[in-house]
């Protein structure tokens, strides 16, 4: 699974056969992988209990799981093999929740806050939230790239969002993080990019 990319420097020589010299002032940047081992979504509403959704995997989300969808048109709303997390309780019908998502790498000590990495690369990441299986949920982005970067871009990121429930029922809430998606886009179907994370939560809406 492809995860958040951190910038590192690797000395390279001609034809990649010579060793790095100590006076190389312009090393070539390469990407290193950063694990996402824990995801927490918090949903808050004025007249409802706070609901949390959590997924954790100490080996990294999706490690050894074949669900790394890549490229444009790779998604199917009804046929995905995302990993399922734990939900603290039901959501209330016809209620508007303010949502936030946070990601960590807890394989190291102290744990790394991957949320900060996404903010620093907000123009290269976007979260997508999909209701599946009859779940009546709509989501809207509350943040944009200009909230985290020195830019006037209004392209969404998805660390903050609004979630509105409909009638009672149950189904899956799918959460996907894309790296270098096409922006703007109309959703996962034309987002392109690479999948950093693909998880789901079985959600109940009830009184």
C-alpha cells in the first residue's frame, strides 16, 4: 500500500554506480514511505452524543492486503475490499455532525502525527467519504488547501467535514485517502492518483 511520502535525500552518481561525494550540494530528492497505523474520526453534534470511528493496524493500514487501487476509474462503489474499523455507537437520524479525521504512525515512539504531514502536502492529498449499502449519509468538505498552505486554492482536503444523516438504517461509510489526485474532481470515479488508505466503518443510524 502506498502511504504518505516524506522527502529524503539520496546521493547518486553518474549511471548510479559511483558513490556519494561529500561536496554534493544538490542531492536528488526521493520519496520514503510513512506508515499510517491508526485512524480516528470524531463526529460531534449539538443534540447528539459524540461518535468516534477508529481503525488501527500496527503493521500499517492495508499492509499485506490487496486493496491498493490506483489510477483513474479504479473505484467501484459496491465492490471494494477496504478494511473495516470500529464505531463507538449509532448516529441519530436527520442530524448534522461536524467531523474531523486524524492519522498516526504508532509504530515509532513517540508516535508520529501523520495529520500534520497531510496538512503540509494538502495540495497532494484528498479524503473521500462514501455511503454504501443503503446508508443515508451526505458529506461536505469544510476545509480547503488554503487553510493549510500559502495559496488561494479552494480545492478540498477533507480533514474537516460535515456529515448529515438521513433516515434510520445501516450500511458502510467508506473513507479513502488519495495521493496526488486530480483536483478539482467530482469524486473517486475521476479523482485518479494513488490510494494511501481505504477503510470502512459499519454505521447504524437509529433513534
